[in-house]
């Protein structure tokens, strides 16, 4: 897990209207998060950044952090996912426990590593892949700050998981 920064500017990533829409949506989501239930803040919900340009999604995550004046911690999901049953959940738990009660934005890069494993349940491995995704969604809902997930292909994200994303932004490959 490391803090990310970017030298890019928003106009290098998206048209101005898309930038304004994205930031306003995030601001609104976080303002709604200020309500309290018991002592805990409500989750602002996850944001999905998708498209072929990995560099632009990382830059956007850094710029969102800059806009909110918070550090963005990049977690490479492909390094978290384990072939051993229960290990992925343990790895995710460590991350969310470490980030608890801190003002961190979590940026899960390479979400394809987890979403690509989800399938119709044909055997025990499929069942555990589905459990891993469900666990991640549960932890995101419990997390009191912003969570960003990046994927190359939105179609790879199961429809029942897409419904949890309050904000989705496409990052096309920029022409040179």
C-alpha cells in the first residue's frame, strides 16, 4: 500500500464537463456521509473508474485525493488475491483495519483480479471467488471514507456488484 500522486492535470484525462460531474458527485456523496448512525459515519459508497488507460485512472485517483485534500493509498488487488481459501479475506481485513479511523481514500487498482474470478458456481473455487467479492463489498460498505476501484473492463464487473457503485466514470485511452 502506497500513497499516489500525479503530475497530470484533469484536462489531460477528461473533458471539463466530465470532471465537474465526477467531483460534484463525489462531493455530494461525501456530504451525505456526514450524517451519523450511532457513532460511525455512513459509507459514501464506492467509485468505479474504468477504461483501458491504467495511467489515467491512477492519475484520476490522485487528483480526487488532491481535490479532497486527503491521501490516496493504492492497493494492487492482484497482489492481495490469494489462491488459498480465506487468505484474500485476511489480506483485505488487514488493509481495512489499518485504514480504520484514518482519513484515507483507498484505491483498489486491478480490480479485474477479483471481478474476473466471479462466476456461476460450478465448484468450491467459484463459491470462494464469490465470497471474496462479497467480503470486499461488505468491508467497503463499513468503511467510512471514499473507496475507489479501477478496472479495465466494466463488463467484467458482475451486475449485482455494479449496483453498489454510486459513481462510475469511464477513462478512455487518450489519443496522442
